[in-house]
């Protein structure tokens, strides 16, 4: 699948996330045989938790792939990073919000 995960496992996980209302699935308008996924408001509600996990990884795992610059910004200005991340997600083309294109 190109994501480092077996296609059937990825499909199962995406279906579960869609079923519990964390993501939406839509047909790609440019490639009708493919799908695109976006976060729902429920999924966006997980952003603070995910950022906390990233910060924890930065403190405890030297191999974390997250840039040191981002980790410093996250530690020093978590609220602003959270707001900015949520705003960027909502402005993506396949957002489940009306602001998405």
C-alpha cells in the first residue's frame, strides 16, 4: 500500500475509524477510483492528545522523527500550536467542515 502496512490491515483500520466517526471517506474528485479521508470534528478533538503524544515522544525517544524545532515550539507554545494545527486541518480540501473546499 506504500504506507508500510498491509493493504487489508490499513483498510480495516480506516473502516473502523470511519465507523466510530473519527474520519470521513469520500471519492477523490480527481481520481474517481480512489478515496480521500478527512477528520471529523470528533477526530479533530483528538489533536491535543496527539500533540501531547508527539511531545512525550520528543522527551523520551531520541529517534523520534519530529523536528527539534517543532518540539521546542510545542513545548513553549502548546495552545497556539494546537489552535494552528486545528485551523490547518479544517482548511484542508477534504475537511468534513464547510470551510474545506
